[in-house]
C-alpha cells in the first residue's frame, strides 16, 4: 500500500508541476491564479510522499513540516483562485492581511516547535512490517487545523452561494469545483480524526488541482454553450427553422412558430406553410439568400430569407436552418436616409448636389427636348429675416418652394440651391413667361392676416444643345442674370445673353478696379452748391465722380448701381466722407463757414458702424460736426432692419445736421416725420418737375414747406433748373435750393474759384 501510494503521489506531483508550467504560459487572465493553486496542491502531496517513504524519524518530521505548511499554502491558493474564478476581483486588502497574519502565526509556532514542542511530535508504529512515524498533535496543531478549516469553509460558502445564485447555464462552472472540494475535504477530515497512518486524501488534493487546471483553462462548457445558443435562438427577432439531414423540420423559435401559426410544435407542415407565404423555396440546397417584397405602397413588406448548412466538428453536414427576417423597417429607414441625403430638410425639394446629378442625367438621356436653366432668388432675404424674424424667413422659403412645385411642368426638375435660392431645369415648351411674370408681380405671403409682398428675381440661361453640359456654369450664368435686376417690382425675369454677359464682365471689371481707383484718386468728389433764399452760398453736396484712365468721365449711373448691388458702395461712401472732411478741414483753415452734405446708402448700415465712422472722421480732422451734414434717403429710413431712430438720434446728439433725402418718393413720408427727429427735408426733384403742369403737385410742395416750418424743420428743394422755379419756391417759403440753375456739380477747384475767389 505504501509503495502504491508513493507511486501515485509521485505521478500526481509530476502532473501538477507540468500543469503549473503550462498554466504560467497561458494567456488567459486566470492562468496566474491556477499556477499558484497547482503549486499549493503539490506541496502537501510532496510532504505526504516524504512521510510514507521516510526511513527515520527526522525525515518523517521534515515531511510533516512540509505537509502542514503546504496545507496553509493550499488553502490560501484556493482563496486566491476563488476571487478570479468567481469574478470577485482582487481579494480585499483587509481580509488578505488578516489571512496572512494567521498564516504567519502558524509558521512561527512550527519554527519554534523543535524547541518548545508546541505543535506536534512523531511516534513510531509498524505499518506493513515497516516503521512508520505517526503524528502526535498538540495545541499548536489544533490552531493550524482551525485556521485551515476556517478558511476552507469560507471558500466553500462562497462557492455554494455562487452555485445557488448563478443561472442554470452558469451553475456547472461552480458545482464541479464545489463537489471536488467537498469530497477532498471530507476524506482529509476522515484521515485526521480516524488517525489512519496513510493519508489517501492527498490523492483528492492532486485530483482537485488537475480538475482546476482543466476546468479553468481548457474546459469548454458545452452544456452552457448549448443552453446559451438555444436561448439566443429563441430570443432572436428573426424566425428560425432547423431541419435535419433528411430535410424534416425539427425545431423553430417563437417568431418562427408565430409566423406560420404553429402552437403545438407540430412541424410536419412547415415547408408547405413557408412556400405558401413566400413562394417557391429551395429546401434541398443551402448557402442561398433571397429578398422578397410583398404588397405595395405604405403596406409594402420586405423579407430576407437565408438558408445555411449546419456542420459538426468534423465538417460533416448534420442539417440546415432557414432564417426569415423582416427587414421592412430597415428598408424604410434606408429610404428615409436616402431621402434626407437627397432632399432639403426644410422644403422637401432636391438638394443642390442631387438636383445637379438629375439634371446631368436628364440632359444626357434626352437630347431632343429644348431645356433652359432657371435660377430663382428672393431679393433682400436678409432684410426679411432681420425685419420679420427667422421663423417668417423659413415660412417664406417653404411658401416659395410650394409655389415652384405647383407651377412646375411635368418635365421640370427643381431643388434648393442655397438659403434663398432655387434652381430649375425647365422644358421650354412648358414655360409661359407672361403668366409667370404676372404671378411674380403679385407674389405675396399671408401671415397672421397680413399680406407681405415678396420680391423674386428669376434668371434664365438658355442651354445650347451643342455646348458642353457644365451644370454649375449654367446656374452661375442664370444667377448672374438676376444680379442685373434692380431692386424694383417692375421686372422679375431676365435672360442671360451676350449683352448681359458683357455688362456683367464690365461691372466685375470696375468692381475689381475700385480699390486702385480710390488709392489713385480717380474717384473724387464733385461739389454742387446749395444756396439760400438770397442766392448766397450756404454749402454744397459732395457727389461722387469717376475719371477713369481708359473710359474717361464715367456717368455715376454706370457704376453707383453696381456698387449698390454688390455692397462696395460702403467703400465709396467711406472714401467720400473722408474727402468731405479733408475739404472742410481746408475750409476751416481759410475761415470758410460753408457746410458739405454727404450721402449715406442703405447698404452702409450692413457693412459698418456708420455713427462711429462719422464721429471718427470729424475728430480726426478736427472739424465741427455741424459742418458735415448727413443725407439719409427716405428708403433707408424705412429700413427696419437697423434701428434708424437710434442712429439718427446718435448723430444729432453728437452735433451732425441730418437731412432726409428724396422726401416724397416713398409712401411713409409723413409717418417718418411723426416718429423721427430730423433737421432738413430735401424735397424730391420729381415733385418740382410735376408742379409746373400739375397744380396738385405744387399745392403739395407748398403744404410740405408750411408743415416743415411749423415742425421747425428746414426745407431744401433739389432740381431747381430755372428762375421761374426758384421764384415759385421762394414764394412758397423754401429755405435752401440746389440745382443746375445755380450750378451743376463741379470739381472742388472749380467750385472754390466760383464761390470763394
């Protein structure tokens, strides 16, 4: 018996050492804990091997020391392994420290045992006719057993709790370990209390270590996997049907049973039911997929079918399964994503890129139809947003998109190009310019019972069938055409042609030259005198003129509208203000007290802080602000996008004289006088022309002059061309006059010679 146990123990020790080497090399996180446990299990087995093979008492005693200290190491290694295996994380520091303290006490009394005999001694007995040295335990040995059994029972409790609480698919992981530890502990307990000389429980220790190595590092829980896979298959949203090698349906998950109406797991008619639902299905082959569409319109259902083979670990086919997945929502979401990618979110029209793509495709496939490009733009859209708010701006965009959709021909493509612009490909046969112009002329939007007139510009580029199909260039040309429409309500549709092209090129050319023209003083102020009722000079108006090096004297009507349209007028005005301040500075030195009035364009308010600019100039040149009069057109004062009342108030408080230019050209003149403090009214020259043949016009002028006088506002009439007009205005009580009767606008040098020399 002793010889047989020696052989078994030796084999177990060798096996444990080999497994320990492999465990240390394992890449699994638990490998380190397994290696430690294997070393812990090998140590008490080694101690018992020494004990049963010992030929003298000293060697046997050494064997007992190895055995007892090995038991301490064994239970501690199980404690350490438990935390990893049971997913408990690292041992808590306080518990770990406490265990190590108990372990240290056990170690100390074993070290002192040879001198004090606190733990044990050995006595000789005969076993199988050979001397065997049996343990005689003392008090210290009782401490050792309490420590080992206490920690061992704590570990058992943890495994019992884990086994009970774990789901059925995971319980296998714990009960195998729990059963092995209980069996090993029971045999060890029997050995201790029966005082059997040979400890066969060490076989349990070795086997437990090998079981741990196998289950922790190599065991694949097939039962667990089977249950997990079965659970997954049951919970999957698609319908699954499994067939054996003969093609007979043997199982289906809940979605599959609901799909074909099977409730009692009778799968005999599964194939017929599936063919009834989805048509011809090939159950004899696998590796195929099929998409089936049922129904139309909003009720369309999309189904994805896939037939796969099932093979065993040797690669042999054991059956097959059919998956039936409802992909209706996926297809709908895909269509929604495609729609969002190709359609504008606000209007539902094509996006710019998708419109260009469709136009290119249509022009390529349809060479017989005559097409033209349309570019629609909302004039002054920024003003609409500023005045009425972003919500109304978006409402306007949607309203125009609906207008385009309702009026587009069957063969028309259209989309949204940018914030306020739309693009169209129009079949010439569907285009009725007269009718469209009429609709654009009275285009209004109703909001909260109020009607708002919206100005729309429509540029058209006629596509040459022989030209290269450059879609962006077509739209750029149509857009350029709209730039030539002035901000009026008389014309909405304009065609791009050679004349327009040349005009655009010329406008672009002079726009590019503006910076140099200012730097080289090609652009300069001309002064037109303003006189009082005695005909004496009161001041002058600074008017911009351009003496071009190639084109000579340029009519202001040739470049001012261009700069008004593209915003460069702000640069021109800023320069003219500076020139006026330079002239006033020189006049101040010569003690000339006349004023100069300068114009402010409505666009200036968008590109600069007008008040700050003017204040800065008069401070820079050291002139009295009352000498620099500010002319603001009635149109600018009606622009609610800037707080004109606040600006005018700021200018007047600083000392500027503010004049309302072109009074009477709009429809809110009297309303403006009620709300706004101004110093001078410039009566529109058109009134003066009409007054000679229209008594009503003359009466209105006289009324304006009288009303202004009562309001404490001076009047200045521009456009005085004859002595008769001057005399008539004088009789009406007008204070200031301006016009060709006194002088046309002239260079500064000529003005000064005429009036100051």
